[in-house]
């Protein structure tokens, strides 16, 4: 099990530390505390990221995912 800290999570998903702390507070990202410090299990984060994928319509007629032609 590889543990990541907030700084590493920020680099991984390109988010601000304040966003990561807010998501943790709202239980929107898998994490736990060790001696009061947030830690993230790498595998759980990668699985969580896969679950966050969404297909968006690009809004261009006849192009992009989600657009039927």
C-alpha cells in the first residue's frame, strides 16, 4: 500500500490544496488521517478517479462523444 499526502494528490490531479481539503471534509475523496494529517491510498485514489470519468457532449453538430448523427 502506497500512501500519498495532500501535495502529491494535488500534483496527481492538478487541484489546489484547499480543494483537496474541502473534498476530504465533505467525504468526496477517499482519505484518512494519521496523527491528524490527511493521507490517501494510491490505489483508492486511482479507482476513485476512474469513477469520476464522464462523457461530455462537445456541442459541435455531428462530432464528439454523446452526439448521435
